[in-house]
C-alpha cells in the first residue's frame, strides 16, 4: 500500500526508511498486505493518497504527535473520499470506536473523523482530504497510517464437513461483516455474504454447503477498526449419532507487511 501527501498542487511523496532503494520503491504500488505510518506536517485541504485493492477493507487514521501542546491545532478527515476514477464515496468514521485513537482535549465532537474505514470496490489510488478541525490555520505534525483490515482464513473439506468462522468483536457496538469464500481453483462459492459481528461477544458464521473435496480461502471485510475483530475458522464433523467433533481450528489473520 503506497501512501503519499499532496500539498495543495505540489506532490510530496511519503518517506520510507528502506535502505538505498527507497526512492525507487516509493513510486510503486504496494502489495495487498503493505502498511506504512509516516509523520507528516498537515495543512488544511492536504490530500492523503493510498493504493487499495478491490474487494479488501481498509482504514486510514490521523494521530496528533504532540498531545500535550495540541490546543485546537488538530486535523480530521473529510468523510468524502475519491476513488481511483474520481468518483466520490462516503467512508465510515470510527475514530472513537474500540480501539480508539488517543483523544485530545476539546475534540470529542470530531474524534470519530480521525479514522475512516471503507471496502475498496476498485483497485487503485484513493484520495482522503484532511481539514483543520477548528479553523486555527496552523500546520501540525500527525502520524498518518493507512492499512488493510481484511481478515483471512482457510477451510478444507477434505479434512472436515463444516467450516465455521468464529468472529470475536471486542468493540462495544455491532459491525456488519461480509464473507467471501474462494476455492483453491479460484471459484467463488460465497460472495460477500452479510453477517453481523455482535458487540463484545463471539458470532459464529456457519458454512455448511461448501463444495465437498475442496479447500480454499475465507475472506472477511468489514468497517471495524483494525484490531477490533479477531477469530478462527473451526472445522467440525457432525456425526450421525448427534455428536460433534472438532477436527481443526486455524486463526483468522489480518494482512501483514512482508
């Protein structure tokens, strides 16, 4: 995932501490698993650009560097985001959801706009515009982070009969999740099926009709903050005598920088 800041009409690329190849690598689209946090001095109407992949969920967040001396110098996102074709879309603000970004005195009214979440419908560069929360007009250093929130797991019908995604939601509110299941041959057998991850508990998403003698990937997109959702894919056999046997369980994992 490639992040850069546009200063009004002048493009300023994010810096990367990546040895001598940084300049060349900073111009390339990043892999689906890439994330990068940079400290940048923001001004009103600056634009954060990040490369997202279709069918994956992401968040971008702003965190003020100097909380002790912040005053009213604080930046937030405009909720309208531009997709790769220049079409405006509305992203979900969740900066005050668990795990929340550290608050600043006096910004409770705009705290949620310190982080936006969306699921990319197209592959390419998405543009997030920032705003001076209180119109002070000063620039201020923020940590900027865009990262993927998709959860990945796997199933194996050679091994067991029923796959269940057991999703834990640590946040104090419900989140919709969308599950896609793709076989190892690239066939989509569940396409963005909607479930609800209930607040502060576990929700089981049961897949009883996956193709026999197949295995593949389970992918969960959502609008929860990074780290709010976790879980496993558990595989069970339901026997004729009514008993249930747990055969295997594997964690749902967020994309990691590799």
